[in-house]
C-alpha cells in the first residue's frame, strides 16, 4: 500500500515557527513487532536532520492498532526537508507491507497540536481558549513548584544559585504541562474548547 507522497509547504504559515509533525500508522497486531524494529531504524535517521528537536511515540492501547508519532522540528522548512527526503522515502518503502492503510500526516505550529480535537483533526481551539487554559495551568504551578522545592534546597550542602533554582522550576513546570496536565485537561474540557 502506498504511503503519503511528498508534502508541500504551506506558504501561508511562517517557516520560522517550530512545528510538530504528527504521523499516524495503523499496524495490525501481527506486524507490530516488525514495526517497532522499523521505528528503531527511522527515528535515528530523522534525528540527524537539521532542526530536529525530538520525537515521541504513542503506542496503541490494547485492542487498538494505531501508532502516533510526533516529531518536532524548529521550523516548517526543516520539517519538510525530512518529510521529502530520499532517506525517509526509502524507509517508508521498506515498511509499506506493515501498514494497514495509508499513513496520515499533519503539521501543527506552536502548541496547536495540544488543542486539536482528535476526532476532527482540522478543528483547532480558538487562541483565547488556548491562552486561558494554558495560563490557568502555568500560573498556579509557578507558585506551587518553588514552594515544594524549598525543603529540597534546605537539605543540600550548598545553596542553589537563584538562576539555577528558576531554571529547575521552569524544567519541572514545562514537563508537567507538556506531558501530563495539558493533554489530560484538553480531553476533559473538549466540549468547551472545541464548541462554538
């Protein structure tokens, strides 16, 4: 089964924005072990391309067969360099037999991917709702996390420089927001986020 052909750049979107490339593959259970081996080949190849900022693989729950891979690039132009590369096309050709149907590709700018409704991939929450939800999460965390870290600093034999303390707070807050809180909160508030 053929996979998605070369992806054209959207000239209406600034190419200097960070983008998430969302790739969805349906893989039958009997092919999933081979697919995992294929992922181990393609992920390091993608990582060598300029602008690559990381990858996250969401594996299917039991009874499901959809893999979702999020690849982050520093710009849309650099993302397209990878998507249209000979290396990727060659690796896709090797994996065609594993896919249950044609792969799906979507590009999201900034944090739009958080605020995109899964059943309707082109439906993105309005900016003011994104802002309100994100602020409601980050504001309390920036007050709570430093308080929780204070005892930790007290038991250390040396004092953290204020800049390092702030940096540690930012790392923890961003990690919680990106990986735990926002994805769950978007699901819980979907009717409000994506409603009219």
